[in-house]
C-alpha cells in the first residue's frame, strides 16, 4: 500500500487545514484587511504547503525510490535518509 | 487606497484558483491517486502561493515601505525596484 | 554611510568564512570524499550565503528603501520591519 | 565509481567558478561598491551553489538511493526521475 494511502487520513487532515487557511486569506482580501495581515496569512499557507510537500516527498523516497519490497541495501537506505535530511532544510 | 484593496479583484481571483488547486489535491488523496500525481499537485499549489506572495510583497514595498505620498527620492525608488527584482528570484 | 560600509568588517568576515567553506568543498571533491559529505558541505555553503543575503537585504531595506534621512513615517518603518520579518523566513 | 568521482572535473570546475564569485564579492565589500552590486553578487553565488546542489543531489538519487547495480525496478527508476524533476523546481 502506498504511503499516500496508508497515511491518507493524516494527509487529508493537513490538506483541510490548508483549505481553511486559504479560505481565511480569501476572507481577508474580501474584507480589505491590511496588507501585513494578508502577507502573514500567505506566509502561513506557504509554510503549510511546504510541510505537506516535505512529508509526501519523504514517503515517496522511502517507499517508491527505495522500494522496501526490493531488498534495499543498507547503503541505499542510508543514502535515502541522508537525502531526506538535506531536503528537509530546503522544504521549510 | 492600499494595493490589496485596489488589486482586490485580481488577488481574490488568484486565491480562488489556489482554493481550486487545494480542492483537487484533497480529491486526489481521497481517491488514492498515485504519489507522483499528488506531488505534482502540491508543487502547483506551492508555485501559485509563491506567485501570490511575490505580487503582494511587491505591492507592499511599492506602497507601504516606499510611500508614494511621502515623496520618495529617486534613490529610494531605485532601491525598492532593485529589492523587488532580487526577491522575485527567491519567491519563484 | 551605507550599511555595507558601516558593517564592512563583519560582512567581509562572513564572506571569508564562505570562502573557507567553498575551499573545503573543493578539497573534498579533489580527495573524492563520499557524496554525503559533499552534499553536507554544499548545504553549509548555501546556508552561509543565505544568511549573508538576509543580512544585506535587511540593511538595504532599512537604509536605502527606507532612507533614515528622509524622515520615514512610523507606518513606513513598521511596513519595513514587517517585510524584513517575512523575508527572513524565505532566506533561511 | 561514485558520480562525484566520475564527474569530478566538472564539479571541481563549478566549485572553482563559485570560488571566483565569492572572491569578487569579497573584493566588492573591500572596495565599498554599492549595496545593489553586492546584492547581485550574493544572488549570483546563491544561484551557482543551488545549481551545484541540484547536480549533486541528482547524482546522489540516481546512483546511491537508486543503485544501478541493485537492479532497480522500472517503477523505482520512474519514481527517482519524478523526484528529480520536482526537486529541480526547489533548488533553482
């Protein structure tokens, strides 16, 4: 089972929070809140999207690039973990 | 009038497109699409949020940091434009 | 006096540390260190460059976009500080 | 042979160009060039470091995470290529 299926409920919960953040952002624009409040809402949406990306990329590497059913060598597993650690600094 | 008010309709249209993208992403998770399709949808949402951020930051600099009613000097206007140009490469 | 002149010694010290990091990276490639060590060195260089960018952009906003000799309004100063806070999350 | 060994000359040439860019940046600070010129040099260094990171990450995925000697399945190869395509948009 793919990680996006196994972790389906958690991922959907994350996406629903992002939906809520985007709805707040829309509301702020409609109600003409000040620019700073709007910038902060956009920055929050971006942070949430980046967090989701990081989680899905991590699952993608661990389950699809490294396939646990394909007997990955310890070197491959280590290379995957190192890659994940480095990518996390990019996806913040 | 603030840029987020003057450009209100355009900004709201952008946010509504993002809402649509986040809804597609939710749907893909619910329907258990494959991980790559999901990664691409997340990357699209991120691109759209970054594009929105870039536009709002640009307006914020031109209208709030540089205040056109405060007689900015040509040096300030130039410094603002240079800042905007550099930030665009970060917010892609 | 421009911030890059006033803070000249600190900025040069930062750039010299970056030079040292890039020299270590070159050495690692010459000596055929493993890929992970090389990735970590590149990530360190990137972090150091981003830190430098953040500091110089901050000075640029505070002294050139907002010109302290041009009697910025409290609103402009506040808008500049908000911009700096948001940009810091991008330049990490 | 690891990709950082096989592509050693090309990678070293890239790192030497970065060294040259960092040296120019140092010189600009020493000579008190204006802030915009300095910002542009920092942005160029950052672009060059990101380009190098992207190349090394790509090699890391293709040779260490996916190990060509470990008979990767077509699905793994495809998952790796999709990951590389998505990461390229992050490492620009």
